[in-house]
C-alpha cells in the first residue's frame, strides 16, 4: 500500500466517522473510496465495516450523557441488532451483492419517516398511553431493529438513517437521544459483523486499521457537533444526507 493510498483511506475513514456520528451513511464515503482505489468490493465492504467499529464506539462515548437514561431500552434492542448483524455477515460471505438494488429505496423510505417523525411519534405515544404498552415493546420496532441489523452486517450504507427513522417513530424522546441510541445499535452491528469477518479471515487489516484510526477522530468531532445541533436542524441534515445518498446510489443501480 502506497503512502497516498494510506492517506486517502485515513481521510475517508475520518469523514465517514464524522458523518456516522451525526446522521449515518458514512459508509457511502469510505466504501466508494476503497473501491475507487482498486480494492475488490467484498474486501472493501468487509474491511470498511470492521474499521468503522472503533469510530462507532467513539460516537457512543461522545453521546454518553444522552444515553444515561436509556439502559433499559437498549438492553432490549441491542441483542436484536446483534443477532441481525450476525445473520447479515453470514449472508454477505455467502451471497455478496444481493441487497444492493434495494438499498436506495430503503434509505428514501427512512427519509420520509424522519420527516414524518414528530407526527408519528405523537400518535405512537398517545396509543401507548391508551393501551398501557411500553414503547420499546412495539413489534414493528423490534422486527425493524433486527432487520436493520441484518442490513448493517451485510452492507450498512444508510443504516444510521434507517435506525433514526425507526427509533424516532416508535420511541418517545429528543432526537439527540434517538441519535445516541442509533450510535449504540450501529456500533453493535459493525462490531459483531466485524468479528464474524475476522474469524473467517476476510479482513484486509491495513485498510481496517487506517479506517479505524480515521473514524475514531472523525466520530469524536461529529459527536461534539451533533450534540449541539437543534433537533429541527439535525432532522434537516439527516434528510439532506439520506436523500443525497439514495439518489447517488440510484444513479449507479
């Protein structure tokens, strides 16, 4: 690996970590960079996913204040994300490329959900109060988190946007807290799938290492910025990023 290749990979990791901490979809920065540098798509995807894991942990640390009262919620959701990510990693190793055509449509659907989040959240909260149900036991949310874990373990581009849409629709709370919970679930998916890839010997450790260092620095900065953005502005950023990513992918499909 040449010096300039290494610098490009590090920079892509930093940019991906920054975007992931705020909105998600950082993979759409780092993954195309790796394939553009000549790495095989499967190698780039696997190594990128593992490399972004430390950055995801940095984002979790950056949002630790927003996570302080979400332990019970996350104890129910993290295992679902974990199980889904294992299945997604196994599917990637066996059937690379299968999910790619539907990715932009999933992201666009998530963007719509993010736009509708305030209204949907009020309706869900009112229904829960009327039925006495606990918010994080919604079957749609639980299935959605598991399915997003599968997707995160398989490819992951836009995973954060999909999670924000799901969590924001079915959980009651400030969008910054939703974003913090999203970072935990995304970190789980990246970490568990990365472990599967490492055990199968599918990781290019040079790529993963450079992405990891860059993503940690980018995520720490992104967490600082994201925590200070007002909810309406954060929602607008997520919508713009998600729409841009989806349209960019549609033009390539």
